């Protein structure tokens, strides 16, 4: 029996950080044994807001390196670049022609996207959800790993699929969202999640131990602990304590919490322990990253082979959709 297919995409917009790794990539890698997984580096999405053309190639390469360093086996899952399969945009045009502008303007994520544009609202940004829908169903994926903030886009995709299938005949399955067991990683600023667009908010996957320690050492803690001898409350130190819950063994967590409440340890000691835990966890990934970085053509081969593997699926899907719409060959 054939496995259900998964599609998920990540934008090549620069730094990849703990939030990407713990909140998305690790969970996506867990799906590989259960599903046929296609993971796309979605560069067409990255150009819907201002971007640097000079750094785009390296950003795409580094995104691929992150997946491979994290443990993705290209023999078990497909890693590809969106623009290497041009049928994505062809299907997006078809979907754009059956989608109202009002529907796109009502999507709750549009306002957040607009905040990244510097005031320029492109038609590409408005149509971002249409391309996202095409990315998924061009491979007839039925499962999409997403965070809760993206579930509106999956429901939008389902609506587009229903509109097409009702209007022209069954072609596409309705995908469902899958909430991977990834952690929500707080921003080091104490506000929201880690984000590559917010300087000072993240720990990059390539940060060495000294940099990780430097970033954590500046993170705000329980304001009641003015002096080293003041007792504190771990829950009032949300960034550090949330990360400890992700990284630190339960017994050690209890020890740290007791030390905090009794002033047996200071905040810097608590942060130092966390920095060591994170650095140790990232060390194998960083070692693989350095090896892949030294052989970029091997990474490019993975991406080329990934696109070659899935493009026939995309071509067949678009041909089927065009035939249903009367756009097949005369």
C-alpha cells in the first residue's frame, strides 16, 4: 500500500535558528518513516517581500544544509527547490483564476506579511496563499505539517481544492494539517517566538558555544532577583525556563528550580547550564554542517536529484488539471 504524501516548505530567508529546528525541522524528519515526504525550499515565496538577490543562492544552499545536517536522508525523503519545478507557478495561475481577491484579503496572516514589505504591497504577496496551495496539491499531498498560525492557509487550500473539483472534476485531494510535536521556542527578547526577522531574538543553528552563552547571558530573568542572594521563581523567567524544559532532563530541572527558589544558584549559573545543554545538542549538527559546507556540490546534487524525482509528478498533475479545464492539447 502506497504511503500518503507530505509536503512542507521553508523559505530561504537567511539564518536558521533553534525555533526552526525544534519547532519544525525535527518534527518533519520524524514523518519520513510514515509518509512519502517532499520538503521544498520555497524561493518563490521568499521574493514576495524585499530580498537580496545576491544572497539568495547561498540562503538556499544553507537551508538545504540545515535539513541534511539535522538528519534528513535524501534517499528516504525528497529535498528540492521550488523554482526548479516551474509547474508550481503554472498551477498557482490556474488557482488564481478561481479565487476571489476578497478571499485573499480576508486571510489573517496577510497583515503580518505586510509588516515585512517596507510599505510595498505586491500582487505576489496577495497571491502568496494561492502559490502555497499549489505547492501542496501539485504533489497530491494529503498531510501538511504546520504550526497553528498556518492552519488558516491549509483551510484555504482545502477551499481552493473544493472549488476546482466542483467546477471541473476531481483532481486534487483535500489536505489536512498535521501539528508536529515540535516545541514553541520563545524569543530571547521575551516577546513572541524566535524569528530571523527580529535581531537578538534567536540562537542560530551555527552559533558556537561562546556566542550561545553570550546571547543567553543577556536574556532577562525574574526581576525579583536583584542580587545573587535573592530567591526567585523559575516560572517568572519564561525564556530561560521554557528552554530548560525543552533541553534539560527532568531531574536536573528540579535541581535548578530548587536552587533558584532558595537562592542556592544564581541566574548566571542557570543560564550557563542551559548554554551547555544547547551547545551539546547542536554539536553533532554543526559538525555535519561544516562537512556539508565544505562540499557544496554534493548538496546541490541532492537538490537537483530531488527536483528531478518530483517534477514528473508535478507535470502529470498540471496536465490532468488542464485537461479537466479544457486546456489540453487541441
